[in-house]
């Protein structure tokens, strides 16, 4: 969690400038896309960290099935979202998928611990 916070604050402070440099100016003024993808990355860091004990003990199959289902839904709504919101839509979908996976991970972990 601490490294995720360092990453988050570092990217908030320097990320847009770094992204513009990295892409040779192609992604300048893409603030919404940058911030939604940053949120998606932070959410992914959270759920992968929470799943580590289950993955390490080979009890991750249920997580994989949920991830597959959520990812398929994300892919299906991506095209209409891109049509409406453009590239920013991809960031919103990425963040939404990661948020749903995080919620599913918390719920499945709690249920698995109760057994």
C-alpha cells in the first residue's frame, strides 16, 4: 500500500509531464485519460495485493473466473463508450473494470476467509 501511495502522488505530481515526454508530445492535454488510467492502475495495485495470499496458496481460481467475466463485460462496453467519449472512454472503462474487480476481490476474499 505504501508503494502504491508513493506511485500515486509521484504520478500526480510529475506524471502528465513524463507522459508528454515519453510519447514525444502526442498525449499532451490528455488530463482525463491520464487521471482515469492512473486511477485504474492504483485500483489494480490494490486488488492484486489483496489476492496475493490466495494466489500464493493456489486458491485463486474463483478470482480468475470473476476477472474473466468482468473483463468480458468491459470489452463489450468499450466500443460504444469509445464512440461516445473518445479516448477518455477507454480510461473510464479501465478504471471501472478495476474498481469492480477490487469489489469482487474484497467480497470473495471475505467469503473465502469465512470458510
